[in-house]
C-alpha cells in the first residue's frame, strides 16, 4: 500500500494548498445543466434523449456516451454533461448521445450485455480491476491508452494501476475515492451529542436517538456494495489495518482470522442496537442520501464523491449549513486510528475498440481529461476529488465539507488500496456481497460468515490465477 499512500500524499499536498485558500432507467440527453449537486444513484425511469449541434460542415461522427449518472443537473452527471456540451461546441462535426442507467447493478448488467453483443457504446463509464475490466479486455472490446496520452495532465502513475492489464491501460481514472461519515453536527448538538470519535460512540449515539425518529447512520443496504465498504472499515478497526483482507483474498491469509469473526459480531451488534435504523436493507442509494439530506438521519456513510451534499439546493439550508465530514471512527483499543483510511482510485471511462468512430471517441476521452476540463470542473463545482492534481483551480470558496475531506485525506497514514469487493473475481463478487448482506440481516452467525467468505475467496483466487 506504500505506493498508493505516496500517490495520495502527493495529491493531498496539492489539495491542502487548494482548500487553504477559502472558507432501472436509461436516459440519453443533452448537456447543459444547472447548479452542482452530487450523483444520485437511485433508480430512475429509462429515457433517451439525443443531443445535436447544427452544422453544415458535412456528416457528423456519432458517439454514444454510457453513464451511471441519470441526474444531468448535478454531481458527476453535471460534470459529464458540461464537458460533452463544450466538446460538441468546439467540434461541430461530432454528435454525442448520452445514455444513462441506474442503479449501478442494472448499469453493470447492461454493460455486460453490450460487451457480449459486441455493440459497446463508444465511451462508457467503467470500473477498474479484474472483476469489472477483465471480461472486456478478454473480449478485445476496449482501446488502450498510454501514459503519454495524459502527459502534463496531473495524473500520478498509480492512478492508472486498476485500469491496467497485460501492460496496457484500458481506462481513464476519474476520482480519488475514500469512505467517510457525513454528519449533521447541529442535529447531534441539539441532543447533547458530538460527532463520534471511536466505535463505541456510535452505540452511544444510537442509544440516545432511540425513540426520536432520527436514524443514527443512514446506510444504503439495498445495493450491497456500501455494506462491503462498511465491512472493510470495521475489519480494519478490529485488525489494525487493511492487510487482513488483502492477505485473505491473496490466500496468504484467511477470512477465518479471529478479527473477522469479531468484526462480524460488531456489525451485528450495530444492527441490533439500531445504529442503521429499521429497514436499512431496503434503503437504496437515493433514499439513504435523502434521509440524511432532509435532516432525518444524523449521519450518512458514503464516499467522498458525495461532497456536493452541502451545496444541494434540494436539501434544507439548515442541514447544508451544519454538514461536516469525518473519518470512520477509530477502534476503541487504539489498534486502528482514523488515519487508517479506506481509499482507492475509483471508476473512470473506457472507449470501445469496435466502433467506426473509435478514434473520434478516443480523442474526446483524452480531451475530457485535460486537467482544465475534468479536474477543474469537478473541483470548482464541489462534486468530487479528481484523480488529478487540482491546486491551480482553487477558488477560495471551498465548502466546509471540501475542507474536511481534504484534511481527512491529508491526515491518512495507512491507505487501503483496492477495497475488498473489487478484488474478487467477476463470478464470486456477488456471493461475497450476498454473504455480508445475510450477516447484517442477522441470518448468519459470525463464525459461519467467516467460513463462507473464506471459501469464496479461495474460489476467486483460483479463477484469477488459473
């Protein structure tokens, strides 16, 4: 993890300069949007809208852009749309049609169908790692890039690691992702509570909030992947870092480790104590986000990509004004402090190799990641942390949440690298997340859970290393 830590340190050194200056739906549509707000991953109805630019300069190259961001007025959907519109304005010979699908499992399913059918959209959102990228590389579905394609654009080498296979780069990383708790500090203070510093504080907050109608932590349990991130965070606190799950997946260690059983028990205790409220396993991304944004939850467990929460005009001003971000609480025994941070380079974009407009699509993708495009847009709109340096784009008007997140990243001394679910093979990752869901549904014992996921890890390792 040392390579990733040095990479993040380099990015954050620039980030600290920046913030020191200031206080199942498909859609295809045009890109010209309004005020910033974060991605909404909730299920939305499918629609398709084509964006065109009028020109008399001959036939246009048509590019389909496939995104998991149905909201094109805020968050990363807004950033995508702004850049798409700008590119078409500068290149009137190009027409870009946007198709969106959410939530992520449905998006991923359709992406698989596109891959099998050989009609992958020219540019598509993509996740790195063998679990996601592998089947597309195996099918020769993606064009490759070189680091020279992005020379001078603020990327650090390690950012491309998860998008690299067989010595080639098959995607462009867009974010530096890490897990945090968003906190409504006034809601807690009004009830005589403070933001949690240790894991035991979570139980104290849950006890105090019982019967108040306020959920301690809003959690998207329906989509499963947030549960996987929570599991990683809890395991790191019980084991003193991230080596346990990495070694268990590599098979130089085991998920039968006592710390995994302890972690599983702690997670079930959190459920039984009401830390996540009632019915959280039926709460999807959008519902969990809105529960917090509307002041009905004290905290929200999610990644830094939600830093636009505090500028989302859909939420009451008093919630936005009192929003902060904190790291996942430290272990009570001091074994794992808040400087142990679950952080990784997240999703990005890939380009189809099988379109007549592949070259034009590749040009657009490279242009999109000129630092004055993606990095500047997402930072200045308070959307997310890019996988590029962005110090030169500081406005002096960074939000408190932006500052908090920068400090969390800057303070990290131990970085996880890939989260556990992304390290499983494509055929075993669902079983792994299903096992975590069953644990949190109180349908499995901690001991049985550890045994089950250890078997899944063994199968995954054999598939990835035949």
